C-alpha cells in the first residue's frame, strides 16, 4: 500500500464572492461550464458523476456525459434497465457532481430525475453516430455476459441485419433523463483550505435561497 498523506496542492486560481453570484444558479453553472469548455486541458468538460440509491439502500456512483442543460435542469441518456436506470425508477433522488481540477472548481447538484419524452429521446438517439446507435441496441447494460466476443458477435449480426436500413429504431429501454435541481452547491478552491462554498436551495415559490457555507 502507499501513504498519500503528503499529496496536497495549493488552491489559488480563483475565488467565488457574493458579487459574482447570479439569482438563478443555472446562469452561474453556464458560466463555469463555458470556462471549463474553453480550457485546453479539460478534455471532457461535460463529464459528471451520477449517484443513485439502489434497492439495497447502498449508494452507487458512475461517470456519464451531460448532453444538455436548460433552465429546467440537466439531461443525460442511458439504458433504463441498467443499474442506474433501475435505481432511478425505484428512487429518483440523484446527485450529480462536476469537478474541473484545472479550474479548482466543483459543482454538486441534488435533484430528482424524470424520463424525457419519447420524442426528445428519439431526436437525440438519431443524432448519434450509427455505431453508437447499434451499441445501444446490442448492449443489455449491466447484465452479465460470457465474454467480449459475445458482444462483438451480436454487433456483427445486427450490423448485417440492419445494413439496408437508413434509420434505426431507438430501443424502448434507452432514453434520456432530466434532473431537476433542488440544491446546487458551487465550490471554489482557496488558499489554506478556506474554500468558497455557495449553496443555492430551491424554495416553494420557485425562487432560490443563497447561502455561504463554511469550508
């Protein structure tokens, strides 16, 4: 094993002051996301973790790609029968996390996930490369398979069966989720571990309460 206690860095690339805040956290998210997107060393600024609670009450986290954000929330796509999809269907409370180490910024989002309409899922599915569409059809995500060759053979067969089709049909078990945020926390690394933490909480009147948290 290895002792990591001496691994540390000094955070000094930015600050998050009250004068920087927006009334709506989605505006601040947009500003931070665009900053991450413009950074040469952040290769996937839309990568985020999605945490769910399974039937066993145990949490589970995985990385996915954010595909769209709107005033309503955050959109990603998955197999509804995967472990994450099954967990969301049982308990739609989820937590998203973005961490951009080059910017020393982090965003934590708590909210509820709901399925997108079939039309919206169809639209995104057909915008994907054909290979990705085939992969979504072939893969029974999270199910046990005998080996890699089993998956590749299923793909080969499907490619042959569908080569004459101009458009593939989206499988019913694949589509999008919209996460409607209830809380969004913005974290900015600061010197001496006195980090900036700003918490937005959605109130019953659909306005956002803004609070500063101790680091």
